[in-house]
C-alpha cells in the first residue's frame, strides 16, 4: 500500500510538470502562430503546412517499427531486468534507424515527386516549397531516430525533463519569430531552416541527458530476433488503429471539401486547432500514468492497475470540465476576439469536437490497460471497422443534404461505443471490473458535468456579450467549475496534496 501511495505522489508530481509544460506551450503557440501567419502571409503559410503534411503521411511507416518502443521499455523496466532493458533499447535503436532509412527513401522519391508534380503551388514559390520539404523531411528523420530516447524518459517517469525542455523550446520559437522580423531573407525558407535547427538542438539535448542518466541508453545498435518479432506484431496492429483514426480525420475533411467547399474546411480547421489545445491538456495529464499502468501489469498488480486507470480517467475528466465548459459556452465570443472573422459552422464544430475529446479522454486510460497487456489485435480491428462505418455514415448524411455538422453525430456515437468496447475487452483480458469503472468514473463525472454547467450558464446570460464581458465570463466560469470540483469531487488526501504542492511552488518556485 505504501508503494501504491508513493506511486500516486510521483504521478501527481509528474502530472504537474507536464501540465505546466502544456500551459507554457499553449501560450507560446497561440502567440507565435499569429505572428508567423502575419509574417509569412496566407499563401506561404499554406505552402509550409501542405508540404509538411506530406511528411506526416510518410511517418505512418515508422509506426510499424517504433510504435511499441515505450511499451517494451516500460515492461522491461518494471521487471527490473537491466540485461533485457539494454537489449530492448539496442533493438529499438536499430529499428528506428531502419525506419528512418525507409522514410528517407520514400521521402526523396515518392514524396518529392508528389510535391513537385501534384501539389497546387505557385511555380514562383516551388523552390521555397522544396526547401520546406527537405527541412521537414530531415526533421522527421531526427524525430524517428529519437524515439528510443524519448520512450526512455517516459518509461523512467522523468516528466520534469519535458517541462524544462518546453521552456527551452518556447524560448527558441520566440527567437525564431524575432529572427523572421529581423532578417530580409526569404521568410519561408528562413522559417523552415530555423525550425529544423531548433529540432536538431532538442534532439542533441535529449540524447545527452538520456545517455548520461540511464544505463540502458547508448548509440549502440543491436538486434534480438524474438523481441523484433513481438515489437513488429504489437506495432503493426497499432498501426491499423492509427490509420483508421487518420481515415476519420482526413476522410471527413475530404468529404466536407467535396460537398461544401473550402470555407467549411477552414471552419473545421480552426475547430481542430482549438481542440489541439484541449488534447494537449489531457495528454499532459495522462502521459505520466502510462508507464505506471504498464509497470503494475508487469508486476501482476492488477487491482492497483485498475485503481490507477479509474483515478486517471475520473480526474482527467474533472480537469477537462474546468476548460471545456467555459470554452463551450463562450466560444462564439472568444473566436471573434482571436480571429476577428470567424468562418461559418466554426462554433458548432468546436462544441461537437469538445464532446468527442471529452469521451475519448475518459476512454484513453482504459486503452492504456489494453496496451500494457499487448493484446491489441482484436481492439484495433474492431476500432478500424467502426471508424470505416463512421466515414460511410458521414458520406450518407452529406449525400442526403444534411448540415456539415451532422458528420459529428456518428463520430460521437462511435466514441461512446468505443468506450464500451475498451471496457469489455479489458474485462476479458485481466478481469477488469467494469461496474467499478461505471460507479467510480462514469456516474460521478456525469453528475458533476450537470452541476458544473449551472454557474457558467448563468454568467453567460448575465454578463454583457462584448469582448471584456466574454473574457470575464470565461474566467469566472472556469473558476466556478474548478471550485466545485475541488470542494465536492476531490478526496481529502488529494486536496491536501494539491494545496501543499501549490504552497511549495509559491515559496520555492520549484
């Protein structure tokens, strides 16, 4: 029990580090994205994003070889077997190098041809587009070869490293904005080059830290046939799920473009950008939980694993309520302040996407339990099938003349079904008690969602709908939700832990 409490304290500390990282990253991203868009202009900014998007598609090849890195490292670390840990790390170094080679080959052949032959880019800016493409490609190569080192930091639960590196990354991005304004060089080329240099520095620092701090980390190559086979099987099935998620994201985007045009695409794009902030928030909360879940499973401590999954799902949901409720109610005014001119349907898209993210955030900790067992084939096949049906349903709704917003009805329904499937599968694999999850997570979260809506709705109706009123309403709504959650939803020991940590941070700045 003492070990369980110590793990919870460490988990709370790691969560706070990543939460602070998320806040800093979010603030810098909101500022720099506006400045970069202004400096580059809409056309060049579009070139940067569309050419970088080709690389995103190519990186799915990497999922086959490197997707299971963190899981296998964490399991080996949980067993306390340093020999297996070193062998696992050396194998992942080899696999990431092979994966990087595949990406480089595809990037310099298929990808490069696609950029120069099929993308709709002004011929005058094609040279700059190729600069962007090459820097994006080599940044991707660096990121792929970095996979074992990043996974080691997560496995060892050194989340403070991410917090410190986020500060460095934020400073570098602010410096990039300053340099773009300072130099009279081609802005698009300069931006691509500077972003690559920042990524290169990040990789060097992470590797130096890992090699210095962790015994298993080195630049040595290794290969274990059985381990490779297990990694390939695990990661390949995860790739099926990842590709089906890509099918929903990009498939619906294409359908919207076919039926409604680029203006609605822009509305969904803005909504997705807002949602990325929320996604970063709950990812920051859940990342420290992942290695603990895997270590509990490796040690055979299933009850502790279940308790951690339930707590992470519940408290992550409470955290999201503090953000989603104020933003959902005031999103129309907030978007007008941020964008000035808001595309039609943006507000509705944001609200639906928030609902989808909220359900997914509750489900993700359960998915961690399934990932820890390694039994991912059945889950990913089912999820991929459901996602394909969702895209088909969206096409049917659009074909019948329904609003573009209607596509999120099957998406939201599928998220709820996915939660039930995750619970059912985890119950079958490790006897996970679904009734406990319902009573300790779903029911309390549903109850406090209703309760927390009251004050923000009243504030929205009472406070004037101008810029100052919108900001005040959002802040007060967030505070009211946070206060209700803190006073009525959190257990006494967690309240004490939070207060003590805040006081410590206030006194020591640490």
